[in-house]
C-alpha cells in the first residue's frame, strides 16, 4: 500500500514539475517577445524615416555641390588646409541639432 502511495506521489510530483517547466518556458517566451517589441517599434519608425527621406528631391543640393568641382586646384588645396570641410560639417550638424531641438515640446521657437 505504501508503494502505491509513493508511486502516486511521484506521478503527482512529475505532473507538477512538468507544469512548472511549462510555466517557465511560457514565461521565457513571453519575456523574449516583450523585449523584442522596442526593437520592432524602432525598426518600424526607421522604415518610416527611410521612406520620408527617400521621398525628398536633392537635385538642387547636389547641383550646388558640383560647383566645388569647378574651383581651381590651389583654392581647393587652401580650403582643405584650413579645414573648410570639417567646419562645414560642424555648422551643418549644429543647424540640424537646432532644428531637431525645435521639435521638442516646451522649447521656444528661435531659441
């Protein structure tokens, strides 16, 4: 009789262990899904940004940049020595940051 109860308790323990493992597996799967949600949202937002940027027409900008190819070689050399490209990169970045800061709520326009 005692052997039957120990076998019954062993089966009950095995079923409880199986449900415990099932719960842990489901929890891990849900955790993985929830941690992937921010990545999914970021990917969708970047897809929208890529679509918006690809919709712009940059022919005017590229046409203006081609004017630098017509400058004399000596002038291009001097501009390179003075760091003109780096300076224009810094100015462009500053303008971009200023425009992006205007999109933040509770900031004044023109600040």
